[in-house]
C-alpha cells in the first residue's frame, strides 16, 4: 500500500465532528449545571468521577484543537467556528470547575442551584 495523497492527510477527518461534539457537550453541560437545581448527592467517589470526566473532556478538547488547527487553516469559516467553540468550551470548563467551589452542595452535585 502506498501513502495517501496530501489532500487526504490534510483533512480533519473524524477529529472535526468529535471536536464539535465535545465543545457542544461542555458548553451545554455548563449551562445545565448553572440553570438547574442539583439532585441528590452522589455516593462517594462518584463526584470525583464526574470531575475527572469534565477535566478529561477538557484536555481532549484542547488536544483536538491543537490537532485540527493546521488542518483547517485554509478554511476560514471552519477555523473561526473552531476558535469560537474552543474558547466558549474552555470557559465552560473553567466555570464547571469553579462552580464546585461555591458550596458543599455544588461540590457534590456540580450544580450552582442547591436542592431544596
């Protein structure tokens, strides 16, 4: 088998939709946690698993952004969308981490509004 043509190597391929999904998930998850009350507190260590999954998705998003940036550099609308989504998802990740520091309820549930 020979090498693939350069045009095929330069396409973002499957990393582009994965990047979009992770960004959308982080943004929507942040909005959900800010706008809805938290439920019952999870059993330990599940709140740590939730935090770890948030941080892991955040790290994967950063890695994907660095991977796709050179691949979409010649497509300005896609590059602009990637930049906007990246910064919005990065901010959402920071908010979700800081949100847990606002109260005991937020530490356990990840939601800003406590249960009543």
